[in-house]
C-alpha cells in the first residue's frame, strides 16, 4: 500500500507533464501555422505586386508608341515607391553617386576654389585654404577666362567640375583676369586632394567668446571640430557659440561624436528604434574625448535638421548648453543605405531617433512632401493632433516638450529680408558690386583688417550704386524694396569687400556676425547658459 500510495502521484505528474507537452506543442503548432500563413500572405502580396509592375513594364515595352527607355522606367518605379513611404526615403542613381560620396567623405580632387558663374564667366568666391589654388595666389574675385587654352565664356557648372577636377598630380592650365591687373595671368595648377570643410568658419567674437559655424556633418566634422576647439582654447576661449543654423544634418555617428566632445561620459546622447529591433541602438558619451566644460550656446533655426537636431537635443536634455533661435525642422527618421547591382543606391528610413529624455522630433508628413518641406516653422505652443504635448524632464529637472523639432530655450528670430534682397544674394549681385564697384577704388589701411572691421562704413552713395547695378541687370523686383534692407545690404557689401581685399572667407563671416541679430543677442545670454549647465559643476 505504501508503495502504491507513493507511486500514484508520480504517475499523475507524468500524465500532467504529457498533457502540458501536448498543449504546448498544439500552441506552438498554431503559432507556426499563423506565422507561416502571414509569411505566405506577405510573400504572396509581394509576388502579386511585383507581377503587376512586371506586366506594366512588359506592356510598355511591347506596345508603347515609341521605343521606351526601360532603365529609366524602372528607376522611375523605384522613385515612386520610395516617395510613397516618407520624405527622406529616396533612390540615388549611379550618376549622382560621386557627388554624394564626395560630400559624405569630405574630400575630392581638383584645384580648390569655391566659385559662381557670373556674367558667363567662372568667378572665384574664395580659394579653399591649403589648396593648390590658394598656394598659387588665386584670389577672391578672380575670373577664369580659359581652361587648357579653351575659352571658358558661357561655361556651365557641370563643365567646370569636369574640367577643373581631376586626379591628384595632374595639371590644368588656366588664364585669369584680375581687377587692377592689365593683362591676364597664366597659371599651371597641379591638382591635389581638396577637403570639403563642414566647419565653414571659426574665430573669436571677443576676448572670451568663440564662434563655430558647422554647415553639415560629414566624415571629417569631428576632426575639424577638435582642431578648431584647440585653436580657440589657446586664444583664450571660455565660452562658445556653436552655430547649427541651416545645418541640414548628415552622418548620425558624427553628430554623436560632436555631442560627445561637450558631454562627460556615461550619458545617453541619442537612441534609435526600428520596427523589428534590428536597428535599435543607444549611443552614450565617453570621457576620453570631452573638452573643458566651457559655457555653451547652440543656435538653431528651421533649417537645422537631423544630425544637428541630435546635437541640439542632447545639449538641451542634458542641460549642457542653452538652445537659442527658432524651432528646428523636425527630422527624426534615420536612413540606411543599400547599394543596388547597377551602382544606384537606396536610402530607406529604417528607424526613429529619440533625444536623451525620450522625445521624438519627427514632424508629420502625411500631407505630402510639398507641405512637409514648405512648412519651415511650427509654433512651439501649438498642440499636437493627439492633444497637449507630452512633457519630459532634462537632467537638471527642467521641463521640455515633444514637438515637431527642437524648441529653443530662448527664441530669437533672424531679421527678415525682402525677396528683392534675397534675389541679389542668390545671383551674387552684391558680390559683383563689391568686386567692380568698391574694390578698384579701395585703399587698404596700413593697420589691416581690424581697422576695417571697426571703422569702415558702406555709405548711402555706395548703396545707391548697388541699386543702380540691380536696375541694369533687369531686376524683377521694384528697387524700392531694397530700401527696407539698407542696414543688411551695407553689412553684406562690407563682408564681401573684406573677403575680396584679404582673400579670406573668415573675414566675410566676422563682418556678418557683427550685424547678425541672433549672434549679437546670444552673446548676452551666457549667464543663463551658465545657470543651466550648473548641474555639471
């Protein structure tokens, strides 16, 4: 009896285990069948839609009134599919790959000038520092009239790239016209690797305040930043204005590394979350590369997007710096790249990114690309479609809100200019006036740029001469509109003239910041920036 009574429970447990296994196997079977069915349905849908596209291509190929370009049609189909997803997923054909790659890696091979086609000729805006063009003495305002003994009159931008760019070590001969020099200058230039700087300028605004303008995030941005920070620190910088206005973004990794330069180790900078977990990552700061914790102000506007928003969001959420300007663009999607067999590339949105506090900045794009890109500013006090904006806390306990983009801590709008002035800027008329109307009669002071910066003034008569030049160029706006932007135009003329006299692009920006409302007002806010970042001290 004892044995039987002891054996009975064991028999029951074995039976229960068996039943559990049967139930578990049944559940697993149902799950497998369900998943299999879903996969079969998904695969069937893909096959069905692919067959539809193939049928249309076949129909066009056989019956269209003219012989079609099937490659062009297939590229159009790819572009159309990606456009239906979101504004940032796109197809990049092989012929556009070189330019994309150059911009991304931050280098190409050529002579090293920034230029504009003006009055049918290549006009040098400025030589790039440390390049063959600069070493040979090419200056701002020079006009290239021949390339390899062929006239450059009427040349297009694409033709300039084809003729002036080329492998390192090869040569190109150019003939240059220069104001004040009676005869053209013949130069033989040996091409070299040319850096595409993502930091357009850096200098000291005063004895303690540094200024850095980052235009995009490329492969070399972090290296450039380390170099200019070191230079500014040796010049006495104890506080910094980091200008990310109109910075459309770039590499996510570079944004992380840039933020890491200002944030001590162990803090989340940004997180990315995909649909299925495969693209999930969290990026944290490191102590190895942190610069001194100087007071920091970051400038943003509606043109600040993607990687620049990652930097601004990290600075704000971690109370490392004061965010100043206007609402950023609102791009919270991350793209992954996939090369196709023909060399083309697909950029596909595969994840969202989130600020350290967990905010998603992506603006809605359900109304189409036109509406998405047209709306460059959204009132941060607006409510979302879901109701009141969700509140988050910064490292120091300040309240910030989820919205379309990053909302600044202090809102300062840039001065508005008329369409007439914008037209003069876009067609480089102000640059042309500075070169032809101001430079020939200018006598540089023996005391150099500092005296020019502080004492030189563009007169009302100079401005009237600019307006007369605009009339001669079939200006499509009433010249009277330019009167509204008198101070801005005078500053712009002075900046262009400084660049022409000293052939130095930094001097252009130094003059421009003197009349930049946002920069001038930001300089007054370092006490507030210092208070916000006190959590780090």
